C-alpha cells in the first residue's frame, strides 16, 4: 500500500508530510530547502511507495493566485514529468501557516521553538495532508 506525500511549497523551504500506509494519519516528515527538493523526492520515492502527491495551492484571501503560485506551478509540472504514474492533486493552503503556529501554541511549544520556520513548514504540510484526508472520507 502506498502513502500520500503532502508538499507545502515555499520560496525558501518546503514542508513535507506523509500518511501511514493505511492513509489514516498525517505525520510531519521533513523540511527541505528548495534547492534540495528534487533530489529529496527522487530518493524518497525510490525507497517508499507513494501513490499520490498533494501540493498546497497558494491563494490570496480573495481567492486569487498568490505571488508564490508560479513557483508552485513549475514544481507541480516537474512532479508530473518526473513521476507520471503518481497523480498530483492541489488543494487550497490558505491559513495553514497560521493554523500551524496556533497548533504550536496549543501544544505548549516554547516561544523560542515557535520561531523555527522549518518546524512551521512541516506542521503546515501535516495540516494540509490531514485536511485532505478528512475531506476524502
């Protein structure tokens, strides 16, 4: 059984989350620099069976494409060309960073740790993936 890999694509870092094999729970996987993401995903897919990529779709509050959208679109095209047998779905990622930050507060994570943008990116990808899982069941 394959996993679902969620990707919260940022202009500096990319948060990643993955499901368990039963596709019940989303778990934070890693945060990767943009320059390293292609190698990271290639290696991950070689070792793990991935049956679906979920990529956050950045939009503004008025539902228009954000300034990050062209970067995400280029990345999605790379995914589709590099892994043509693995479908890619894009879902709205608005508010995931704010939700990640709020989750950190509610979890009792220290103020110093909440400044770790890599942790926020990984939690954002986890929220994105859990949202997808909740909506497909």
